[in-house]
C-alpha cells in the first residue's frame, strides 16, 4: 500500500515518530510504502483536495478549518505532539518572540506591531494569538500580520522586517541564542501560547487525511495510525536513534535537536477515536470561535 505523505517545509519535533516509523521498518512490516510529496502551496489543503496526498501534518486547528472554512472533509488519523503534562511526561516551550528592541510588557503592546505567523489560515500560530488578543481586549485590527514560513522568521527578525515572530522549535531557540529577541508568551497568560489557549495538556500537532481517502482505504490509515503509535514507544526506548532519524531525513543539525527535543515536545500513542483527543479538539474549536474564525459551534465527532 502506497502512503503519499506531505513533505512538510519546516521540519519540527512533531515529525520524529514519522521518521522513526520509517527507519524502524514499522510501515514496511504493515505493507505500507511511504512516499513524500512536495506541496504546491504554503498549506497542503489544495493538494489534499486534489488527491495528490493521503496524509498531512498540521495543528489540529487546520484539520478543523479545512472542513469548516475551506470545504474539505477532513479526518483525524494520529497525534503528533502535545505540550504540558501527560502520561508522566512534561514538555513545553514559548512560541512568541519579540525583537530585542521592541517592548512587549503588557497585552496592549502587541497593537500596531508586525507579527509573523506561518499562514493566516486558522492554524495555531494564527488562531491562538487572535484568541488571546480578543480575550485581553487588544485592538486586533491594528496588528499587521505577515505570513511567513517558520524558517524565514529568524532572519526577518534580525533584519527588522517584523516585530514579533510566532514560531516553533528549534527555530525559537536559534532566535534566542542569536540574541534576536525574547519570549513574550506569558504576557498573554500563563505558560506558552498553546497552554494559555487550551490548558493542559494541549494537542499542538496531528496527522489527518480526507474523508474520501479514508473511505477508499480505511485499512491503510488504521495501519498508519498503528505504525505511528508503535513509533512513539520506539522514540522513548531509544531517543538518540529517533533524533538520528530526524536529522537524517531533514538535514538539520542533530545537536540542537538532541539538546532541546524532549523538553519541548511530548508524544503519546492515542487511538484514532480516543476521548482525550476529542476533548482537545473541542478546546481548539473553542479557540477558533474565540478568535472570530468560526461563526458556529463545531461538532468534533465529525473529525473521527
């Protein structure tokens, strides 16, 4: 069985189980042949709609938005990463980095700033700040959004092209170590962006497919979910090998990944229909509504 996987342009820790599953032969033993597909746009929605991909990786908000705003019937397949505490493990990190010469000391200081987010599509780096801005009474219309791939944010911050970056690891650590800025998530609430938005634990990334693709071959996606769940166990049995796989597949320097990886991301092998995942989906649906990106209640059962 061929599994066409979205080749994500910004490799992140949430992808570690995927690369571990490939290297450990967990797909192969289930008769799955992974094939990476380069996307044609910032997000994979149109490639999924055109049936060029079977599986894509994003925050759960984009899984929701794909259906609710972009008319693409989406279906959850597997978790990728969480923040906070779960199953005896802890991980979290700040997402919002203000340029070193920009003062962000209170919520209102975000007004009038140029803020980089991966895309203005309702993803977590877009919807969560919007939700928190609204909750703190910030004039959202004054914020100047700058869509930008994560890997371009450090240089944009250094060049003064943006005032604030809503970014991910390991790029957050790179920005901090280059002295480009400082983390300001706590200005908007306790802990990180994700934790301030939905509480603990917070699902921050997942794998999803389309309803049509799932209906065509449910066995493929059930086996995919099993492989990724088994990979989580392999990741924790041998973290070094897992990070070797990440570095090999992404071409990124493994030294930084080894240093920060499991302090920033935790994995848990939830099932495809797990009540805990549904609860976290409900939290993110509430964030989307609070951000003004959805105008009706969402029944999360439709994603499972």
